[in-house]
């Protein structure tokens, strides 16, 4: 399955604040910003590379399909819940 992140995280050093494990098995780990509608802002990479950079992502790796985890800041606890339809 494809794994996605944003340039804000990978290239600009922003923390991952949102993790999604979609119902079709894809993963997305991004900064929580709203500029991701531009396809040029999305990157395909392996989540292991993000976890190597940021071990605080490890608690999200067991998210079931159709779930998300969010945190307000880098040092905040993850809040996990089923994904809501948007």
C-alpha cells in the first residue's frame, strides 16, 4: 500500500500531527495543514523513514484501517479515533 506525507514534514521539518490509516490500507502522515490539495505538496515514502526521524510516531503504527490519530503539538499525546467522513 502507498504511504504519503507532505513536504512540510519531510522537507521543511514540521512535525507530524495527523496520521491516517485509511479504510483501503493507505497511510498518511502529515503536518495537519490545509495546503495539501496541491499534488506537488504530497510525497510517497515509507513510514519507516518518518519513524526513524521521529520515534514519537511509533504509537500510531498499530492504527486499524479506517482510524486516525491526531495531536495538537509535537509533545502532546496522540488522540485516536475512527475516521470521520468529510
